């Protein structure tokens, strides 16, 4: 009977153990320059937040979109909006607003705003300031003492009538300036918010300019049947420079607009939301205005 090769098996196990120890502890494999698609879910969220902050700072949409595509998301807009909702639930409002603004910019990237242009008409008005009397022939002439006209007298030896030609000076054309008028804000989104973390009946307003940056100091006018109130964006910079809010009373209909000119959001009533356990509570509304 042949003897079992215990020495060979022992040598194999010792070599395997030494190899694993060297690979795991002495010289582990280091991952360098890996693709963003290989990141974990939480690291991908940090990558999107960094891209949203970069876009809020420089407004370079093509570069931001190219970097987001490196994550390999099947739907970039859905990924941004989902992360924004998660951050709102966790109280990170500033980053949530930046993600929402980036998603809005990507959604409207193909929308072109054509501003009317006009070419000023340069009207030249010729007003005579001096009259010159010229001779039809090239003969010596006399200059009168009158500064308004130069009379040329033909020599007496020639019987030629004097003809008067009036030359009107041409003034320099001036360009008519075209005034730049402010563009009203458009109501681009009106969402119902059912979140128990927010106060009951909270009306949230976000205001963006044409560069998709939040506008601070925007005056907001809200009215109801027996009253009216005014408030401004930017009073809560920890939430956002273009953010403002108002607490609605139950069963009261409100109308809201921006003082600088905007679409009117009317029929605003605090919605009734339902909890997972079957209870009800007073929800809120989120309005988003943007300048075209």
C-alpha cells in the first residue's frame, strides 16, 4: 500500500498561507485610478454632491454633465432627484438645492431662449447751417463779409449767370440705445410635500435666475381672503440663498407671486397627507420660480 503524501500536503498548505499573508498584510493590492462606476453607493452620492457644488460655483453644465456620465447611472436625472429627496429628509437643504438645480439645468439644457434683437435706425437729418454760392466756372471769386454764405461773382467780361447751390452738412450718426428690460420669473414646478420632518402647512419657495443660481432678496407677495403678507428670500442662508417659506393655515386658499414679476401661483391650499400607520397630517407645498 502506498503512503499518503502528507509532506506534500503540508508544504502546499504552508505555501498557501504564506501567499495569503503576503498578499493581505505585507503587500496588499492598491486600487488606483479606478473608474467612478466602480464606486460604492455612498461614494457615488458624494461624487454627485461635489459635481452639484461645482456647477453652482462655475455654471459649466457641459463639463458637469460629462463628469456625471462617468458614474454610469441609467437615469442621471432620477439619480440626482432621488439623492436630493434623501438629503432633504436628512436636513441637508443646501446640498439638496444644489442637486435639484443641477437636475433642472440638465432637464432644460436643450431649451434655447431667443432674445429679440433690433437694429437701431440711424436717421440722418440734414439741416442747413450755411449756404454756399458757387460759380459754374472756375474763375476767381470774392468772399463777402457775411459768414453764412460765400458769393462768387463772375468776371464782368463774361455774361454768365450766377447759380446758387445749397450744400447741407451731414451730421455724425448716433446710435439709439436699446433699454434692457428684466425678464419675469416663471413658475416651473409646484410639488406637494408630505414629510413629517417639516412643520405642518409649510409653503417653500425657491427662486433661481437665468443662470440657475439662487436669487437672494427676492420679494414675495402672498395674499388670502382677508389679508396679505410680504417676505424675502435669503433670510435662511443655512437652507439656501434663494429660499423662503411661509406657514399656511388649514382650509385657507392662498395666492403667491414675485414682486419683480412672475407667474401667479393661485389656489394654494395645504394638502392632507397620510402617514404609513394610516393617520393624517397637514402637508406642504414647494414652488420653484426661475428666470428664463
